[in-house]
């Protein structure tokens, strides 16, 4: 069974962590972990859903989206 967050059927978006969450609000680090981002320049491909778009919007100053 595929993970719903990382299932690549349908539209996907690539998210890359560009800046460290250190020094920002603690909940922003939790959002990055929820997206699956672990270290700087780490890229994950996730489903393009309204919930993931909201998570990306919350940490838009730390990530790059393709």
C-alpha cells in the first residue's frame, strides 16, 4: 500500500528545503518534518493537495517549490 502523502499518481509538486528552520517558530520545523524534509537541499515529491499547499505556504520562506 502506497503512502498517501508520497503517492505519485496525479499531480505532484517537488519541494526542496533551502534554509534551516533553526531560529524560526517551532511549529514551522514540525511542518517541514510533516512534509518529509530532513536536511538542507533535501527534495521530496508530494501530492499536490490543498492540505500540502497550506503546509508549503506556512514555510514558504524556507523552501523552494517546483
